[in-house]
C-alpha cells in the first residue's frame, strides 16, 4: 500500500493527458442510482482518498461516517467498489441477496495465483466451489475432524509453554513469533501429519502472498493497463509467489508421503489416523466427483487451509494478548478464571476449556475490535440488484467493512473500549446471524474454519494465562503499548509484541 502511491504518480504523469480525452467524469450511465460516495477525479476515481494511509478499512470507515453512508460507492482506478458499513447493508448483501454476491472478483493477481488450481477461498461461485466447500465442511473441517486433532494442539501448546519458560531471565519474549510458530506447526501437523521442514520459508512466502492478493496494487486497480502492471511489477511478483507456493505444497505432500511410508514400515500407522492430505488424496482416488479433483486443486486447498487457519488464529491471539496488556483488570479477571478452574493441574487440556466462559468472551471481544480480515473477503455482483434502494451494477466488487461495523456506536456502547463483559448475555455470536458482529462473515461465503480456529485460540490463550504472569517491557505503560496495524488481506500487528513472562505454574 505504501508503494502504490509512488507508482500512481508515475503512472498518471505518463497517461493522464491521454486518458482525460476519453473520460466522462462522475456520471452514472442510464440513470442508475448508485450509492453515495466521495468526490472523484479523472482516471484515478476515488484513489486519492486512500493515498497516504495504508489502513484502508479505517479510511473507508471514516469516509462512510462523513458521508453518513451505510452503503458507499468508490471508483478505485478502473474498479467499481461498493462498501457496506452497517449491519443493515451487510444483511442485504450476505443474506437477502447472498446468492447474487456469492462469487469472488478475479483481479489479475488472483488469476495468476489460481492458475494451476483453484482453492476454496477465491474459487468462483459454481460447481467447483460447491464441491470444495462440501469437502471442507464434511471432511476437512467438521467438528469431529477438528476434535481428532486435539492431541496435536495440546502437544504444540506444551512446546510453546516450554519455549517461553526457557527464555533467558530478564529478556522479553517475542510473543508474536511464538504464537505464529505454534499455530503454523499445529496447522501443518493436521495437514501432513508432521511439522513442515521448510516452515520459515513457507511463512515468508505466505506473508508475501497475503499482501499480494489484498487487491490494492496498481496492476489490480487498472487491470486493462499493461503499463500499470509493468510499473507495479505485481504480475511478476505474483507469478514468483505462486510458483514458490506450489513448490512448497509439493514438498509438503512429498514429506507427508515419506512420513506415511516410514510409519507404515515401522507399523506405526494409527487406525483412523487420517490427516487432511490423506483425506484429499483419498477423495481424489475414489472419484465420482462433479468436478475431478486435480493435484493442483489439492495444493490450492492445502494452501488455503494453511493460510486461513494459521493467519486468522495467530493474528487474533496476538491482538488478544495486546488488549489484555492494555487492560490489566481484564487480564487479572481472565487469569483468575483460568487458574481457579485448573487449580492444582500441571497443564491445560481441552477438557478444561468448557468452563472458561470469560476467556471465550475475551476472544469474542478481540475479534470485534480486531477482525482478522477487516473488509472480509471481496465479493462480486453476479447480476444487477438493489441494496438499501441503491443500484449495484453487475460486476461491482463489494466489500463489507466488518471492522467499522464492530465499532459502530449505534450498536456498541463504548465501542473503542475492550469490554468482554458486553458479550455476557450470549445474544450475539460469530456464526453469521448477528450482522453487527461478523468477524467470520456470513452466508454462503462465510469462513468454514470457525471451529478449527476457535479450538486453537482457546487452548493457546488459556495456557498463556495459566502458566505465566506477563509484564510490559520497561518504560512501557498499558495505554502506551504500540497497537499500530499492518494492512494485508488480514490486519496484524505491524510490530511484534514483546513481553516479559514470569512462570506461575511450571509445566510438568
């Protein structure tokens, strides 16, 4: 996002004189009643409103507030975009007209990243998407399957606790890094049955890919311009990232096959011990699918599960620990609940989580303030329709600003404050029925990995609060903790969270 402003200036200096000759500024064709939006410029449309601030969800929320526009129209370069910033608008998009907005826009970058096989996240609405979603819901991410990975989660949490406890006295722990490693290792073991030998390389490639597909680069904003693509270099970067990602997925599958062969020769294969790659390969071998499952699709699905599973959970946990450090009273209350319920135990197990009600409220409140994907994932209008009385033309990209909706003072008292107690009534959840709170989205394109993410987040946070007392680095006050965001497809902490950890309950 920081780079495209520079690219934009160069691009305009070259093309502006030519493009001005054929521009018809700010006119709606055929009397179409578009949603209100900020004033637009020739060629770049509304892009100047976003320039200089990489946190697009915040800029869009501010624009909508100033316009008093729960539904707002933007022209981002050549791309028409509608942004929903109210529960009412979100409800119409994700429930009333859900099928109209059930597909994803395919930017030039997304096309490159899906060239050798579509995964679930960016698959266009149709037979392939329905098949992949069915496989994910029934086979890969069902509650029963998620429960089958309990031992993996407990084992990896034990490794996390041991690593934090082993930190040199007086040295702060990089909590962000520790959490990212744990979540990645847990997800990878669920996928291939073992830790990924090329973990660091994978995390770096995943991070690059998440930023590339966010959609706010010059090549995606001016898809008809080869010059824009050339100046930004996005196509080349996307091709490199796609090649690297699929090469890593091929390596992961080979590692899985080698591990399975070694286990079989040693007689160590567990009955019913399928990992997710086993499941996908079995489904491919059995056949009988509406759309044949290629190895490219399998790699894309694995990559989706890696990315969505690790990125969402790790980001949420980092923000949860950050907010707990900013609100010491909430930290003490959450720790007291965990420690009172587990008194005398040497570690947290998933059997202990059922009684940790306040802990779950902490996670829910974290996702209200910091939804991992603040604009969710983009949708596209497959046909023209009306939302809140406004015309939405076919082909329009639609964004739902879950970040802004979760901070709307019309629905949330003291919306900027971290107050887990606001969820005590149990009337609001994240299952897509309460449109004032949609961290996982809603409707057909709702994230299918909620159960997987929730299981990981609860045991990790409970263990961190049970085993350790936490302090900020010297000189940092709770209200002075750096909470700067970094924009990508998800919004994470820009700077890693460093904390001092004092062992309260040793891991035995």
